[in-house]
C-alpha cells in the first residue's frame, strides 16, 4: 500500500465526524473528492475500510487498524511541523558557545541566565574555547558563537564588538610594585605571576607585554578561579594581570591594588564571532544584545 498523510487524516476525520459530509468540511475538500480518495485507498488495501450501511458511518476492522496508525503517526508529524515552524521563525535552535577568554565565564553566566528565560527552547551549551581551535570550529558549525579578543578575517564569519577593557596589574597593597604609578615588562622579572590555566599566548600579559619584550617571570602559578587568584595576590603570594572589569566585579578584598600596564595602558576589545548566515536569527541577536547590555553595566561600575 502507498499510504499518504492525507489518507490517515481522512480516516481520522471520518471516524470523528461520523459521515462524509462533515469530514469533507473539516478537511476542506469536496465530498466527491473525499469519496474518490476512500475508494482509491480501499482498492489499495483490497478490503473495505468503512461499514457504509451504518449511521453514523463506522470503521471496519481494517479501518480501525488504519485509525490506530493515524493516531500514532499524525501527532508525531504535527510535532515535527511545529518544530520546523519554530526553527524557521527563530523560536528554537542551538546556541553552543566557545569562550577564548577564561575570565569571561563570570561575565557570561548572568547573560545566559537572562537568555534562558527569554528563549527556553534554545539549546544552550558552553565549551571552553581554550581547549580547541574555536574559530575553525565556528566555521565548521561545531559551535555557534565564539567570545574572543582576537578577530580574524574569516570567510562567512562576523565579529561583533562587545566592549573594551583594560588589562591591569594586580598586587598586594604592601608589594613593592604597588608604589609605582604604572607597571612595565621589566617589573615582572623575578616575580611569581599568577594566571589562569591556559596557554600563555592567550593571556594578555604575555601576548601584549611580556612576549614582545622577551621578559620571563621567575615563576608562573596557574589558578582556575578569579577569587582564588585575588586571595593569593592579597596574601602577597604573587602578582597577576586581570581585566579591569573582573577585578571590579569580584571585589574580594581591599588588600590589593591595581595599576596600569605601561604608561599608556593596554586596552583590549572583546568580540562575539558568529556565522554571517546566523546573524538574522532572533535568538542570536537577543544573546548579543544581552551580552552588550551586561558589558555596559560592568563598565559603568
């Protein structure tokens, strides 16, 4: 048998309506067309699907079997259609995010909490972009958005500006370097530098200051959490370099101070990288707008 969805809808409509006239109205076709469709279906099955002598019109045993199939299949088809419609309208989708900025986890979580309330049907996941090449993964559609401070010219990828931040030196208030108005690369010689556990090329202090100056600290201590970094710094166990907004946001203690890196300061810009084809999706725009709004709040503190 060659059974189509319209056949299943026909069987279900006649069973619910009890006759051809009302079923034809429900299906928005003529009674003649409906009769012709039933005749063709019965010819395929080789058996009658309805007991025509009864009023209201009843299904035969074969018709009941087809009705059970309709009751199983049609709800799944309707659910799939609704899902496709939501995808088309931008109500559902996938938002897998890779973060190349370790400190950005603390900034992004409030953004995702707001996003979740507005778009509960969008599948959200976070992948630390420090463990793989996030931007190539974006092009391959393995992730859908990358938070990065290093824009590149990539086909099919757009970089949307989020906010600027300053990389600042952090030391205990009693540390000798705390007395300086600004910190230079040479000041890091002989020091214990406390950083996040990522490659040094992904850390502002190295990429923007120490690597160009060919300066190496005496020791590098890697710590996962910002609050612990600040605790160690306040205890004079080492020095660190963090985004200015992170230091303001965590507010762990008053036992440390911040100083600019170099006399001019080092300013970095954070971007949201997305595929050009996804920019028009409403939930992508919503996430970017929420991220920008949260960034402005951080900068105004």
